[in-house]
C-alpha cells in the first residue's frame, strides 16, 4: 500500500477506536457499582436492541475473516462453519433462552444452583467458563493481528504482536469502565456496520456475475484450481478416516456449543423478561442467518475473483480473503477505490473484533468474580451448600467489592489471552473458535440440560459432568495436531500429538454427558426433588425470576 492508502486505513481505524471509547465513556458515567448494572446493564435493553447485540457478539472475526477464508480455500467443506453457526441458534431458541433467563441472574452457575449445592457448582462452572472464554478470545486476537499486519506491515511479526497487545488493552478498558451497557452498545453499532459492509460486498460480488449464483460457483471452481471437486465434499475433510471424523466432530461442536458459550448466555440477562429473551433470539437468528448466507457468497467470490492460491499466498489460513476481495472489487491494488473499500472493510472487521472481545471478557470476568471469588468470599452466606442464589447475603459493600474484582479479573484474562494469541498466530480464526465451541459443548451444555430437564440430577452429577467434559476436551486439544506435530501447529518443532483429530468434540461431548449420568446414578444422596420442582416451575413460568 502507498503512504496515502495506509494513512486512510489508520484514520478509519482511529475513528472506530474513538467511537467505541466515546460509547464506553458515556456508559461509564452511569453508576456501575452494582452487579446488576455491571453484568446486565440494568436489564433495560429491548428485544430488538438485545437481538442486535447478540448478533454483534456472535458474528466474530471467525465469521467475517475465517469462514470466508475457509470457503475460499476449501469450497464446500468450508461451509460447515456457516451452516453449523446458524443451525445452533435453533437449539438456543428452543431449549435455552427463556429457561436460562427465568432461572439465572448473571452467569451459567446461577441457573444450576437453583437446585444444586452452590459452592462446588460455582467453582466448576466458573472455571469452565473462563477456559471457554479464553479460547474464544485467542481467536479474536489472532484475527486482529492478521488484519492489522496485512494493512500496516505485511506479515510483520512485530506489527502482529503490538496489535494483539493493543486489542487486549482496549478490551480491558471497555469492560472495566463501561460494563455491560458500553459492551452492548458497541456490539449494536458493530452489528450494523458488519451487516452493511457484508451486504455491500455481497452485492458487488453478485454484480460481477450478473446476479447469477451458478456463474459464481463455476467461477469459484475454476479459480480454485480444483475444478468441480471444489463444489463437493472432500478437500478439507475427506482425505482420510480421521479427517472425516474431524468433520463430524466439528459439526457436532458448532451445533451444540453455542448454547454453552458464557458470553451468549449472559446476553439473556440484559432484558427484563423471558419473553423478551425469546424475541431477542428471533431478532438474532434473522440477522445471523442473513450474514452467514453472505459469507458463503464472499468465500466463493474470493475464490472466483482472486483465486485460492492468491488467498493462500497472502495468508496460508485464508484469514485475509475478505479484505483482499474488497480491494479487488474497489478497483484493485494501487487504485483509490480499492484502497478505500479495503480500508472500510478492514475497519469494520476491526470493530467486529473489538466488540466481540469486550463481550467475552465481560462474561469471563463475571465468572471469576460472581462465581469463583464470591464462592470463597466471607460475605456470602455460609449455608451455601443448600440454598441457591436467593438471599446470598450480598450487601452493598459486598456487591461493590465483587464488581471491583470483576474489573481486576478483566486485566488478568486479557493478559492470558494476549499471551496465547501470540502463540497461535498461524492458525485459522474460525478453526480456533471451533475448539472453543467443542469445550463449551463438552463442559457447559450437558450440565445445563441435565439441570433443566432431569429430575434425578444431583450435585455430584453436575461436578462430574463439568469436569468430565472440560478436562478431556482440553487434554485432547493439547495432544492434537493443533499444538504439535504439524507445520501449522502452535509448536511446530516438537511432536507429542497422540490424538489424531483436530477437534475433540466427537469424544469429549459424549464424555461430558456420560460423566454427568454416571455421577448421578452413583450418588447415594440422591436428588432434591422439591428443589427440582421449584426450578421447573421457575424455568417455565418465570415465578421468582430476578
């Protein structure tokens, strides 16, 4: 890029950061001293506002950069992400949104402790929520580093490093100063920008092919170098039995993982009623469905207009396919139109990253403060093993201390995410998110469904379910080709990959369900059927909901 083009990019990035900081400052002027304000924005958002915020929280860098890149490189097989991300919301709508809103206050643990012993359950789910959130944050950090390095320094490692550090610092500011109110409005603005940018690019791509999808697909097949094989399964998940199992594992993780993501569950608490939570999901499904249809057009468009090898040469993981496509549609490299459209799309992608990391950081800091810290705080009721979250003994001073801990924990989580983001810079961001979904589906989803729907479920079953899904999922990731034994691994120079699959979901998700069942049937104490009945009434009617 020329000096003038790079200046345009820097100006647009600066505008995005300035707007988000203004929103944070505005939101931070309101009182943020209570958990309800800090974690849930006072529960004052409308279904439409929350629906846009959910979409903004969910349509991450993995969606905009990673999914389109995978489609551009691998064609049909790359679409599993678009389909999986969208289908998952049907499960959320049918099984999670209203029930979670009725039973909980701020975190997943709040739902569980309505019928289970509080302290051990909060510790377990708090730990799993932090792990899932950090994995998701790493994907956003990798996307940010790739994007800004492309704009300002090619593949410069130094640019990537400082970008990851800068995004980490910004997300700490957003969460610490603005809480859920600032995070929500940043996500709403980002969702509008992302939908507008994706729509503009989609229209430009279709115009190049006279609005004919068949011509687009034919052009993509030709540009990919794989001919008609590009439009069928097998390029990414068909070379061996292990790769086919990886395909199944990834699909299961994507469909089941959304309902276990802490930052998605937290969004249901920002509206006043369960009905509003359901309507929020309906809004989100419309926006998310439209967006993922557009990512398919953008991915095939990049393959047709740029060629898969061009995309791969610029970034082996395909993370820069959309910005390069924007530059081509604007007139090509060296043209004013190309530079302008490139810069606008890159700024939108950067806004996407900032909004998502803010939401994830807030959810993980809530897990640390509201679940882990509060479980050991002397100000919590000492009879925690029997009582659920009502009457937990939080006075004004204790609540203020919890919010302070949440702000501090945001700094620590940001530091961990920065460190891991620097290690994983060569991995595709959509692939990294797939790992987070697998861990969420393994550790969080089984315990949530068992708590809401199984009368006999016990505290031992809950603990076995969380740890029985979390620990195998993390262990299998560590022992997979993602970490070692492959040229694109985090540690390419060593090989301790004992697990052949890249996504652990096909093994770890059944283990989470199995461990929960086994822990329950071997628990001689049995379940408290009266508390289950209370939870069932609350989840279905909202009686006593916060």
